[in-house]
């Protein structure tokens, strides 16, 4: 099985109010890619799927270089925001699922801490 992973910046004292903030935290080393990624995601929402064969058209519409386009796709895929199946890009639930799992695990620790019990 292919393994994808990446790093996302987490600012514990700041809210995450929108997609742009998530993408800025994902592309913290190349912030200019966050806006291109946002455009790509909104194109995916509108179209449901984007064939990988349309890479040149998409690259041009995002005003991205070849390297920027593939860096952006890799980062989005590695974070679990998008997936490629049958040569088409689509939205993925993996990012949300992993975030929910982490929130559930941490909430269990907080609940235990508040109740005064030691081990889970």
C-alpha cells in the first residue's frame, strides 16, 4: 500500500476559521501555493473530478509552474485532502477522518483528567 504523509503547522491558540487557513498551515513553507491549492479544491468541488490528463490546462488556470502544480498536488494528497483514482483527482475524507480521530483521542484524555482518574 502506498504511504502518504506530510506536515501541517498547528497553532494551538488560533482558530481555524476556513479552508484558506488550513491550506496556509499546510503550505507554510511555500505560502504562495496555498491560494493555488484553494483554487484547485474549489474546481474539484464544482467539477467533482479532474482528470490527471488535464494537468496542462489546470496548471495554466492556476498560473502555476510545472513544479508548483505537482508540489501542490502532492501536498494535498499527502495530507489526505484529495485522492487520485482511475486517473482522476477527487476530494478525500482522509484528512477529516484523521483530525476527528485525534480530537476523539485527546477528548478522552481530557475527560479522564477532569474526572480525576489516572490511566485510561
